C-alpha cells in the first residue's frame, strides 16, 4: 500500500532529523512537513484513482468510451484489410453473437466492436467495452472456421463477464496510474487511459479462473451455433501437436492459461456430458458407451487426434438432440446418425459403411 511506504519514510526522516538536524530544525517541524507531504501524496493518488476509475467505467460501458478504446486498439495493432478474412470474421461474430444472446441478452446492449489485426501470431484478445481483435496469424495458421470460432467464443466469454474491466478495477489500478504518470484533467484522460489499457490488456487477463470460465462459456456458445463444438477440444489438440507439452502450447498468454492438454480434456468432458455420457474421445480414439468406434488417421491439415474431437462433437450433438435412436447411414461417402453428419472417412480410415454398421451396433 502507498501509505505504508509513506509512513516508513516519515519515521525514517524523523529519526534522521532527531539525530543530525535537531538544532537546525525542530523535530516537530520535520514531522509536520512530511506529514503534509504524505497527505498531499494520498490526496493526489486518490484524485488520480477516481479519474481513472471513471475513465475505465466510461471505456467499458459507454458508446463514446468503447469507440475510443476501439480506435486505440486499431492504432496500436494495425488493421488488416483482407476482404476474405474480414468476411469470415463477420460471419463468425454474427453466429456467435446470436448464440451468446440466447444465454446472455446483455450482449445486445454492447455489441462487439471487432477487427482483424496485422499481428502474425495465433492470438485474439477482448478488451474492455467488448472491443475485440483477432490476429491475421490466427486465420493464416488455422485452416478451419470452427476452431477459429472456438477461439473467438473464448474471448467473448471474457467480454461477457467483463474480465478485463474487473481485473483492472481490482488489481491493476496502481499499474495504470504508474503508466500514465499524473492523470490528465478534462477530456484528455479518456484517450490516455484507453492507450494505456490497450498496452496492459494481456496482463489484465492473468487469472486462470477467468480462463477456465471463458473456455466453458465458449462451449456453451458453440453448441448453440452451426459450428462443431468439438472444435473447442480440437484447437487445443492442435497446439499440443505443434508445441508438445511446452507451456507455449497454451494460446494467448502461456503463463496465465492452463496447459492446452488440460483445456482439451475439459472440453472433451463437457462434450461427453453433453452427449448424455455416451460419446467420448481420448488419445485419438472415439468411443461410444465405452467401446471403440473409430480412430481417425491424420489428414493433410489435422492429426488423427484432432480429427477425433470433431467426430466427438458431431456425436455429442446427435445424442444430445435425441437422434441416438435413429439409424446410422452412409450418404455420399459420409456417415450420418439420423440427420446429423458424423464423419467423412479419408484415405487410411475405415470405410463409411464399416463405421455406420459399427455405430448402429454400439449406440
């Protein structure tokens, strides 16, 4: 606490005055001087804190503030104008926003302000005020929209719970004041705070409970879209495949996020429960009622384990939606359970006919 440090300084200086300067300056005068300084520092801190708290509230909740923060994010990270990628992000945001509204209608009060940044890393970020960016590197390195949607859904989970705003308000206020120096008076404070918030946005996410909550919310949103909810586990498997067990296998901010393996397994458990505890996947093998259904081989863009979570997502949706009593069939080389698409075998996989027959025997 700032006042604890000030008290120590006051005591030290009083002692110094008593020993070295007692004849030139009475102790009472020294004490009064530093007490006055301490009160002044306390008042200054209090004023700055109030200013910054008010600015953060404005950035998080008002249209003016949200636009200011949106502008600061775009200025700091750069805006990518690739029309194909921007159309893809528009589509993802439309689908997920509709899903979020089903469970949290407050999204309608603060629609997301989003853009594609020029950053080449696989990353996305949601700041205060539902301001979001998705790096161009995410689109360049992840070849399917479902997994990108899972990442965006995670960030929307942060946004819906105001994780950054609450973190800055509770934990980061002193750091924000330090980054600004002396808080500006008048309208300039909003722009200054917006710029500083952008730079400290990643640190404001430093809470594993928030990350776990955002992962769970992403799944809740994904099952309400046309995307495959298995992508939430599959994208984590992708990072495990790329980075192994390194902490780098956690996307966004490695030190603040649970390991990708942990996040993958939590997503798989969610899907297992969503299926009515019928379908599961682990170690690249998809099971139904505990018995092996299939073990997809690697494709040109995915490992076999990554593909297995997409099969799990489709099965989970089929059983959740009551299609478990329907017959498994083959349509144009793909396996379906009722009307739900399950899997398209590739070279090296068992045939669709074999898998359909096995599915009928297991379910």
